[in-house]
């Protein structure tokens, strides 16, 4: 933020990422067009009915299978938005695909896939999917902004290769923030047709990759916005990469390929994977270091899962011995924000609306009571907690943590993944 303020003269100290991106592009746009920034900020655009055939005009996904040709036609004959869920079954692939506002996702519930002597679990992600789609398919309303956005992408690559971290971070922020601004009616960059074009084409391209793999007889097991996971014979690794790279050229995109030792799904947004070169990929409940602003509830469960799956440490041993494994009391904490139409009670006293707490042996129940009503509702049914809004260093014995609560929660996740039946879709 200081870098932005000093180099671009934009007071970004209290701005979020989309606002920073918007102001940077606004400054450049107004410098080119001579418009007054205060006038442009107030611009608003009406969203009328949007035929998706107009949004997709000129785009060809090159589908070969009838199921996907029909999907494309159904999408083209829809207005405003498209959503659909169906089972795609072809050769070795059996996968439930869901299309919607958030992109293409597969339905993965408590599943596990592991590489072995005969098979590899491959993952292939489109590099900078949304930024490239925005540029390739002209998804920004103003030509001047589109050209600047394309230049930012080029400048980011230069900054990244030259090790200029602040520039790299700034350019990445701009590239990633625009997709949300295109869909925000409160932004001068609001362009719902462009947002739809970006998202629909992204889903169709990912579907093309699924089709290519399925037709080769490879087993597609997951899809999530910008990438797919596929189980292939070990000897097909180079053929797999070559095949998908050829498909990617149809859309002027690049894929990044890696092999997994394993991938364990709680669902498509919560999984832990380890690449064959030792890197970990963690999302949702498995993420041990969430980015600033994301939830950090009960990180001890995420850390225990990683210890169990990656380091082969007994998860109950890990949870019960915070000193041994260098954990902190905050790792056991959870936060809960209650709406202002409720009064929050703990230990017979009224509390603030937002509270941090951990599950403890000698705690008290946390309740909420709707204004004007006498009934109190448990916030954590049957589980006493200790409020921890202010840090106070104590011994682990003094904290009186109910380790069994966290062990049970971790055990449940592990059991559900272990009991996955790979034939459940047949």
C-alpha cells in the first residue's frame, strides 16, 4: 500500500484490493480520455436481458461428443445466466459436473486418489485463466482499459522474472480484481455481458479439456473453475501433457501440469494434495495458513490433518501435545459473529456480538437470545467454551482445552475420506 501511494500517488492505505485496482485503472483511463475521475466514478450502466447467444457469439468450443454439443446449444439458447448439473459418463470417466455463476465444478465428496506403480494422478490448471479470458475475448467495456489491462499482464511477467516483488504483487492484484468489478453494479467498470462471457467461455474451455481426456480413456475425477484432475496410466504422462497442450492452443491459453502423490477431498473446495516434487496444495479445511482476511477457525484441525496425511503423525497425539508440535492457543480458537437482533450470553453475562473462544472442559455455554424473547439458543450445542477475546498467556493445563472435541472433529473427516467407495457413481 505504501508502494502504491508513493509511486502512483493513490491513497490506498484503507482500500481493499478491488478498490485499489479500480482507482489505478481509473487514473490511467482518465489520463488517456481527459475525463474527470469524479464524473467517471459516478457512471452507471443498466443490466437488460442478456441472450447468452450474443455473449458467446464467435466462440467455438470444438466439442465432439453429443452430450457437450447439446450443452453448448442449451447454453446459447438461455438468457441472463446458465446453471445445470448432470452425470458425465464416458469410458473410464464418471463425474458429476455442475455449471453455474461460480464456474464449472465437479461434485467430490470424501474421495481419495493416490498415485501408484501403475497410475498417476495428474492436475492441470490454466495459467491466469480469467485475466487471459478477459484479454482474449475482450471482456472489458472500454478499449483504453482493456489495452492497459493487457499491458499490466505483460509488465507483471517482466516484474516476476526480474524479482521485483512489489510490482509483481501490484500487477497481480489488478489482474485478479477486475473479474469481480465487471460484475459489480456499483463499479464504473460494470459490464455484465463481459463478466458472463468470461465465465461461460471459461466453463466451456474446461469442459473441452474434460472431453479430450475422457475420449482418450483417462479417468477425469475432478474439475474446479480453472483446472482438472485426471487419473492416467503412468506411461501416458507425456502423451497426456501433449494432448492437453494441443487442446489449449485452440483457445490461446497455457496449462500448468503436475503429478500428485495423492489428493484427499472432503469436497471440491476442501482438499489436501501433495505433488510428486513435495509441494502441498491445501484449500478450505486443509489450509493451515489462510490469507489475511480469511477465516482462521480451529486451525488445529487443519494442522492435525496435514500431520496425519503428510507426516504420518497420529492426529490425536498431535492435538493433545501443542508444546511438542509448536502450536498456539489461537490454533484451537473459533470465532462467531451474531446478528444485532440477538443478545449474546456467556457465563450469565451479556457479551459482544463477535467472540473468539475455544472448547474447554471447564467453560460455560454460549447462548444467543432474540430481542424480546425469553428463549435462549445454544450456539455450540452441548459444548462448553471459554471466551478468548483477549490473549492471556497461560500454561496449557490452565487453558483446560477439551482436546477430545478437536480429535472427534478430525476423526470424522478422516473416517469419511477413508470410507470413500470409488464405485459409488456407477
